[in-house]
């Protein structure tokens, strides 16, 4: 998410590439922005990558609003920005312009020097709804565009964990916009319930008093905004004189109610289901790099997928038990209601689908669906494991599709990459590449949980990690592994037998060959053995379920 403080910055940013292609948009919106702001000294820059890390940004020193053109369209000829109708064709882009105009017109204060950075951060949070509320009060028609763009300015990262700080942040960014009359109370009902569950009604009421007072502040009243920010911190149990910077989410905690509620809101605002929205976010953040190679699967890989699928199917049906099943023909016991239904279907000229007879037979026992997540370490010391594990990802995906299982393969290194998502059967083998770091192991575990629901007991769940244990954040990783273990998800850790590559950079906080508690740890001598061990563990777990 673009944090609110990135929407209003000082300094001179570099001119982004591609600004010339969007020159007509910049000119048209520069002529239009006095109508939005009441100021005649402003310019607008539209270009891909403009506004830094945010979709839009206002630079007071330059008196310039920047809008990232990627939120408008793929190309500048999508519409004519000089025509009034263009705003209906690009509502997100125009909403960003209105949001920047709200800051340009009403964010006329700066944090007084000497204040802790955390107070400036909280004041920026409060300024979001304050500036938008002032813009709506001055130009009521702008509410339509501000309401539309809220989903662009928010992200599930705003509610990474269920703690008071992030609950307060979500309240300031979304619930406060209800009192600013940008969104409605009905829109944010799930979010309000989640925030209340974390903060309690009393603290949320106190926070609401603060943001409502902020909405009444003058555009230049920096002292009051900072005082309100200090009260905000005190309500959330943070001493700004002791903790200068914004609290960061605990990497060892999974997202909870806050993130789920925010995803529900963003999905509804976008017009998709929460599942579709979460899938789009994952695809945007964790898709494989374009430079990774692809190749056709070999006959040996096809054979391995068929063999593993057969083993998984046999594990599901290893002990047949007596049971009953419906049948369209005798022998068996006649089920009168179904027989009548079959006759009615025949009389209507339809193909009968009812099964009038019930037979005794040997049926396989009900087995839970296997959910298997495979995490592959992509640090330099794991280089010789990347090609075999890339092959394993293809094999597991195709075997799972044939055997009523669900698998996902995820690489972690300097970024988290979803190599093979669940319920997909890739036509080609995507070959992973190693990097230098293993900073994203906690994130990879959370992505695996999001994809396969590893913390809930409706399925048979297993997490297999192929890594030398030479990780950046071992405490957070251990905390996540323990959470999965206590939720009933088996964790299998496969260590290579050989140490890291000589001369590789080391860190005192990193431990070679670290063994995690609450995980079954095995040492493997080669990559093929790692594939076999994971397959055997999956078959055994399914057979014993």
C-alpha cells in the first residue's frame, strides 16, 4: 500500500520516463486543476511511474500534483482528456487527481520540527479523511470520484496483523471516511466489526472522537493535528517520546480478521468476489519473473506424475469398507421417491437422472483432500536444487489434479514467487533461479497459508520446506511453523547434507543448518531424494488419514 505520507512529499522527484507520451494529459489536467482546487499556481504531471511509490502525490514545494498513468490506462489515447466525458471513462485516474487536489487545496500545514516521526505518521493518517472531507464539502460532486478511488489508496497491508496499532490505522483510513461522508457506514460494516473486535468499543469511540475533531481543524493548524496524533498514540498504548517510529507488524503472525475484512471491502468496491480479489493481488505481487526459463516436460516427468497420482489414489482407497450407493438399475432396495422422480423425468421426455435403487457395495472410506505446499529456498547455496524442484513442481501439480489433491510450489529468496498456484496444471516446466537472500521465508509461509488454508482443519494439510535453514528471520519463521503445527498442519523440513557455498556472505543472525522445533527434519543428500521424501510423506499421510 502507498502509505498516506507518500501522498504529500517535499523535494524534487526525478521526471519519470514516458512523460512525453502523456504530455496532452498533463496539459489538460493542469488547465482543469484550478477548478478542483481554487488555485491557479498548480501543475499536473501524468506519466507511468510518477508520484514515486504512490498512485498520486502532491509536492507543495513544486506546487505540482503527480498521477501515475498506469492507474489511468495502458496508453494515452484511451480518451480525450480535454473532454468532460473522459472522467467517466477513467474514473480511477480522475479520482486520483481529485485526491491530489484535495491535498493541494487543504493540506496547508507541515509537521513542526522536533516532533517524533510517529506523530507525523499519525497526523498524515488523519489528514487523509480530513482533506477529502473538506474537498467534498466545497465540491459535493467530487465525492463520487473520491469514493471510487478509496479502493486504490488502500491495500491489505494496512491490516497486516490483528494488533491495536494496525486496527487504529485501518480505522483512520476507512472508518474515518464515513464521518467525512466519502463512504457509507454500510460499506465498511465488516471492517468496523473487525476493528471493534481488536480495539473494543471504548477505544474505538475515543479514536473516533479524535478523527472527528481533526475534521474540524483549519487547513493550516499543524499544532492541533500533532496534539491529536499524540492523543491517538496514547489511546493505542504507544508512547511517542519513547517509540519514535511507526510500529512494524510482527513477521511471525499470520494475517487475521482485519485483513479478511479489508479484502472483503476492497473486493466489493472492485466488483469481484474476495477470492478473485485475493488471487489478483497474489498474481500481481508474486508472479514468476519474466526472465525465468520455460521448457517442455520430459517423458520421465510425465511418467513420474502418473505414478505419483496412482499412489495418491491408492492411498485414498486402501481400505474399502461396506457402504451403500445409489443405482439406476436393480438389484437393490427400491427407493420410491426416486422411482417416481425417474418416471416423471421419462414422461417429460428428459433423460432420467434419478437413481431408484440402493445397493450394498464396498466403498472407499471418506478421505480428506490433501493440501500440500512446497517451499523452495532460492538462495545461492541452494543452486543445485532449483532445477529438480522446478521439475517436482510440475509433477506434483499434475499428480494432484488426477488424484483429488491440491498442491502449490512457492520459491522464497529476495522475493516470494508462486511457481505453481493451486488447482493448475502447467503445460510447461518453469525453471527457478537462485538469488542472494532468504529474507522472505515468513512471507512465503503466509502466502502458502493463504493459497491452501493450512491453519484450518477441513483438509489434510502439509508444508514441505526444502532449505538449508540459512535464513534471515529465524524467530519469525519459528513462530509461524509453531502456529501451523498447533493448527494440525504437518511441517516437513528437508536439509541438504552439504554446507553453503564457501565465500558466501554471512550474517551473525543467520544460522547454518538451523533446526526448527515442531517440524520433522530430514537430511537429504541430493535433490532427487528430496522429491522422493516429499512424495512418500504425502502418500503416507493420506493413507493414515
